[in-house]
């Protein structure tokens, strides 16, 4: 404070309220730990659950494979807005080839999307490095293992990604950390609390999957022990080396190949069974319930993983449609919006958009499709070539009517719909055609000939006729 300000000369008066300086927002680190809320680990059943052990469950593997291959097999195109409601394929855009055919020099679009979907289903997040050239055009996409990726914020609140690389010759040892800006990573998050990082479905359902692993281990141990209840060997005296007796018993009578062999007990030994049979512990029912539970986690109809217990001929088609609407659609919407956010420039987001084509999954049987095409063709909102494209058939040339639209059962062209009622497409009656003079001349000659014949007839009868 200067002397004049201390004396109250100039500036603000001493009793003026002090203006508070704007504080820099303190952004909490809610990104780093958000993805670690549900982690892999040991379940309540005592079994360790992670991405590798969960994939060894047959139903988990089937669900992950089904969802990953379905999304990867759908055609993915980049479109350009055309007018208010029109669109066309943007085949001249560099991103079109990457999305549709080949994402980098080592991966096709199918294998890339299959890998990314597997990451999403197991870890809840999918990451890919974006490689651009000097013109900011994308040259390729490379997937990153989600367990090696960490998300954080800098001092200004901007998100950045850290990839912890591991060297092949030193397994388990940290190599080099790579830092990426937000615009250098394609990130597709799954279900989460903050919308930035997704939770692992495997980590969230750890106890349910741990029970499935425990049931499988129980069944394996049951058949390994010869499908016989485990028990104890009783000896009337004290054994100096009981382990040797147990090992000898297991080597002779253990395993499925040694089932139902006759046991020989010496020195007054007795075998006492202490385990319950599988029927009492409801082993098979528990395994069936695990299949339904895992399908419920991944929102997959059981018949698609070959569990046909509740499937019928009347409802299986509707279950397939439900699978597309409620299982596949949310995943492809995540993909489409992430592509717009991370792969398209800000000035391109109002011009281009990606789109998965799910029409092939919604195709009915042949008779249903033909009936639908017949209705569409007869009512004038589908042309023959549009129908042929849906059936993967070559188009009919335009001059032969392949692009024409027809209306009603007479298959009148749509532009000529009112001609049968004396009204054209503008709503005015058509002009009447005037008779041609050349066509009237023969009639005049014929009438002249008739007059001459009549005159001759009258003269012959002696009557005078005035012509």
C-alpha cells in the first residue's frame, strides 16, 4: 500500500468492502480411483476372480465371444450429412477406411473391434492410441491393455492418460511410462459412477463368478476322486506313516479310470464315507443357475449360449430381436459416440457421423422378408433396387425401371398415380387430344361416294333429287 492510499487520497475508501479474488477451482482426483472401486480379487467363496480365471468359465467365454464377435461383424461406415434427412458414405474421408476395413498395418477392423469389445466386457474400459500425421489426419489405431492404463488430471483439470509399458524380457517389471493427451486416446468407457471411467463387470460380479468357479472345481475334484464320496480310512491301531497309506490308496483307487474297483482292506482297516452325494448338494442345479446368472450379467439370452431349456419355437425369434435392441444397441451407441468425440475434429462433428448397420441381425425368415418387401413395393416407398440391395443382389438398370416407385396392385409408377382418374400429379385434368385432320379425310371421301350412289339410284327411279 502506498502513502496516498494509506492517507485515503485516491483509490477506494478505507471502509470499502474488500473484493475477494477468484479462487482457482480445486479439482479433486476423482478419475484416478474411480476405476478401482470394483477390482479383481478373491471372492467370498475363496476363489480368485480376474480376467483370466473368469474366461475359463464356459458361460463367460461364450457371452464375451458372442458380444465381441457380433459388434465386430457389423458393418461400420462413416457417413456425411446430406440435406435435412439425407446421408451418403464419406468414402473420401481418411477415417472411412480405418473404421470399415483396416485400423492399422497389423489389424483389420474386425480384429480391432473384437479386441476392444473384449476389453470392455472384462475391464469395463477400452483404450486405443490414436496416431495422426502433420495434417491431423488419423493414420491408425492401436489398442492398449486396460490394466496398464491410468487416468489422471493435471493442474489445469485436463485429463491425460498414463500407459505403463512392460518389457517382454522382464515379465512383471515396470518398463517405461508413456503419457498421452486426451485427444491422443480413443476411450470407450462402460458403466461407471462418474461417466469418465467404467467399472469392470467381472470385478462387480466377483462373488457370483467365484461361486461358479468353486462349483466347477468341486465337480472336477468329484470326478478326479473316482466319482465316489471321499471318506476316511480307520485303523484299529496307530499308524507310523498315515500319509503313505493315503497316497497308496489314492494311487490305486483315485481318478475316474479307477472307479468301481474292488478295495482290499488289511489289518482291520475300515473305510467310512463322510461326503454327501451330488444329488444332495444339488450340484447340477447349481451349475444350471450359474449359466442363467452369468447370462443375466452380460444381458445375453440363454439360447445364444446353447442353453435351450426355456427356448421355444414361438419365442426364440423375439428373443433374438430383444438381444439386438437391449444388448447390442447400447454397446454400438457407446462406440458411435466415442468415435465422434475422439476421432472426429470439432469442425467435422456436424458434418460426419459413424453408423453401425444392424439390419442383418433383424432379418426374418425368407417368407416374412418377401411379404414385407411386397407391401413396401406395392405402396410405393421402396424401389426394386432398394429391395435388391437389402438381399445383396445386383441392381436393375435405371432405364429398365430399377429405381422407379410403383403404387397399388396395378404397379403404376408413383409419378403417374392419378392418371387413371383423369388427374395428373399436379391435380389438374389432362388436356383432351384434338382429332387429326388426316384421319377425317377418308370419312369425307366415303360420304361423297355414298351421295353419288344415292343420286344414281334416284335418277334410275325417275325422281329428281336436289343435292
